[in-house]
C-alpha cells in the first residue's frame, strides 16, 4: 500500500459500536491515573507505560496484524480484532473506516481510498461513478421505480446457463411484466436481464464461454465446497451469511472472479472490463474509457473529461440552455 500502508488496518466492533483506537495505561509516577496512548505506540519498540505493558505482546486485549519487515505491522484494539478495513486519517475522524469488501468501488472514502486502490491493486483504473446495488433477500421488486409503479411480482428460481448445481437454489422476487433495466446495476441488472424480465437488456452471463469448475478462480474463496453441476462436472459453492450455499460468481476473462453484485455496476472489478463489457446500462467516455450511467448523459454536468457525455448530438437542448456547455461544445 506504499506511503499509505499505515492507514490500513482492521478494527473490531462489538454490538455495532466501534472500539476506540486508544490504549490506557499508567504513565505517571506516584499516580494511579491512567492515560491514553495511540494504538500506534503499542509494540513500537519504545516503552510508554510505566509497567511496560505497551510492549508486551501477550495477555492484552489487542490483535497483531501484518508484518514488520513488509511495513504492514499494526495493532488493532480488541482480542477478536480482524485485519481488513481501511482506517481514515485521524484528521478525518477517528471512528471512520471502510471495510475491504467496499474498497475500490469508485467512492473516494475519507479522501484517500482512490489513492490506496491505485497503489495496491494490480490495475490502476478507479471509476468515479460507483453504483453498489446488492439484492437483500433477492427481492428485485424493492427498487423505488418499481415500487412507485405498483408493479406486481412473483417468486422464481434463478436458472443458471450451464445447468443446475446440486444443493443450491436461488429464489428471486421478480416483476410479472418486463421492465426497463438500463437504470439498474449489480444484481438487480444481472438477475432481471438473465431471467428475461428486461425490455431490451442482454444477460452478461450468456457471454461466459465456460462454467465455473471446482478449481476456477485460483487463489480466491478458500472456504469453497465442491459440488456436482448439471450432473456432469464439479463446480464450487460458498456459504452465505444466512447459512445457505450459493454460486453467485462471475468469471472474468483474466480468470479473476467477482460477485454477481459487481457485474454491470459501472466499475471495472475484473481489471479487464469483462464484467462490464456486455452491459447496456452505461455509456463509455471516449477519452478515458470510464463508464457512466445513462442518467449522467445530457444532464448538464460533465462526467467525462472530454465532455463526450454532454457534447453530442443527443444533448442539443441541454447545450443551448447551459452557458458552460454552450461555450465549450
């Protein structure tokens, strides 16, 4: 993580309350008053507490993460602490952090996320139009535009393009009539388009040439469980937080795998754009290749550096009524 590695650590939570990044100990002679020291002072080779407990690695309520030789060593409050969140700089707010699962989503959390992602990822594209949409309980009818139209819905089983997978079943609440999907992202877009409920959007999963095998996605999903698919080959599934087994993954052309919620979300999660290539819910900026939503085209605000989202034939009315666009288009 380069120069920002010391900002990356994982904090623990108890009942949803973030533990403070402080450690209390006695630092004054002839006093029983405990004083706070920053967690970064723990096990740093300098004794700051009178009894030296800040330099003792055993018997305290903290978790040790990383490696000193690699420059990633840090101490996290709490015995059950974990090591996978990015902590915002102190001047941003001591209680602010971002879980690794939500890093590199295009949202520049606490002003350093994009810098961290550019340094740490094996590709340097950070999109600035993140759309994070995950279906809770697979209820696709919870979208505001569907609720406002009083669209009737029913439950269907999601059918995979390479056949059924033994021991798994994904039930989805979907509309009973086809809907416009070009303003949807992530799982909403994937499930509706692949289940045939979109008016004019194609299913991105249909372009995958091979199924997920038991050894696909090398180096990912260490908790995978192998199971039979289509009664003919082995694939893998993982357990959800609800205790069910699912195979909700997309295999990129570069063999990396991402969640279905990361497909068609305007973000190059694969690193080769294969998770966005066959989606109809975006426009590609001509100069950078960045992806933006259709709603960002002709909205009077330029999202592409070359103004291609605002300076084009379909934006005539908007150009005439906007002094900036009128001057530069």
